[in-house]
């Protein structure tokens, strides 16, 4: 058993030395457009070629339109990140400052300021899953170390919000 532990520690030591000498990789998250603006407000059928004919019952279109209208105002459980939460004397000013700082650091990410007596709160993002919020939290914690994830009801963002980041690997040379 001691021999096995010794061999394992030697292998780990050599692996550590080898990895320290190799180039390091970093993962980079690059924001991309959440919605293709060229398709905004258009029906999918208007994008089909002229020689394609779609035979569809009018009842299907009516049912889909009714379903969209019904869901338009519906609220869902999702996740946001709370970056500020306080009830001190200067909490109103501090919450405004936190929200403005966030907006300048993370343009394109939604931010909400609220007051629930006696607390001022600043919550950011609209995430469908906790995993999606966790990815954003890692980035946000660099500037807001006390940030944490909260579950809230809100209208869901665009469906392809899960592709709001393009992941790329960058080689870092020391």
C-alpha cells in the first residue's frame, strides 16, 4: 500500500511539473446576439422558397395564435442573480450605484432594482435554468463578490437565450 501511495505521489509530482511547463488554456465567453434580427417579427413560412407550398388547416394556425396569446402574459419560475441587498440609510443611493456599475460592466444583461420594505435589491439577468445562472455568476462575482442566485417569477427571455455566449479556448503563453 505504501508503495502504491509513493508511486501515485511521484506521478502527480511529474504531472504537476509537466503541466506547469506547458501552455495554459483559458476559456473565453463571448456574447452573441440572442435573436437573429433578420427574422424578427416574421413568420417562418415567409422565409420558405417560392416553390414550396404548405398545406395547413386554418385550425392549426388559429390554435397556435391562441396559444401564443395565452402565454404572452404568463410568468414562469426562473433564476436571477442578486448583486445588492441592503436596508441601511444610504441603501437607495447604493442600490442605484450598484445597478449603474453593473450596466456599465455588463451591457446587454438586464438589471432590476426593487424595494421590498425595508430592503433595496438589485437583481440581474433572466435565466431559464440554475446552470445558466451559475455560469453568469462566475463572471459577475469578479466585480460583485457577494452576488448569489435567487429564484424568481418573470416572463422568459427569447428561446435561444441559452446560446447567448460563444465559448472559445485561448492559449496563454507565460
